[in-house]
C-alpha cells in the first residue's frame, strides 16, 4: 500500500499523489489531486507538450464541471504510481483553471483501492491487481 501525505497549500490540505507519465524516451513525474468528484482525469496541456505529443492528436471533447465547460483532448498514455504501471486515459486541456492536475474515477480509481484519511491527512492507494 502506498501512503501519500496531503499537500498543504495555505491553510488547506489536499490529497495529492505523484504520478509518472512516459512516452518513448521522455518521462515526467507530476503531482495530481485524487478527486473522487471528477469523472475524468484532466491534466494541463503543458504536461503533454513536455512529453512531445501534439495536443490535438487526441480525441476532442468538451467537459463540464463546477467551474464551467472546458475543451480538452483525450489521450492514452503510460503511467506509474509507486510500482504500479498502467495505461492511463487522461484529458489534456489548455483551459484547466484549477490549481492541480486531476485524477478522476473513470480510469485512475480502477487501478487502486483509494482510502482518504482526513484525520491523518493522508491518501492511501492499494493496487487493485
């Protein structure tokens, strides 16, 4: 089981984990919020650009949430959290207006049993395989 301490931002704490993304010869580890309220995982377009993949090569879609509607492009990419590797479907958007990349239920939550410990300010991930 992997345990990540919540990330403190100002006077608030957030369940954030490190996730590595890889394409051919490039990889990047980013922090992302484990968001049980998000259907899709949504990351900033800059992450995809760093990995050398054209944003618009993905499937175009419009996502709607509390913050309104954003345009994004869905890509399938190799990911790793701890020792768990998996193919990860993520929407990359230039319009993501929140502070964090978001890990949503559609794909990420299927890889792990996710336990939020608000009192201990940790998020625990147990691989579901």
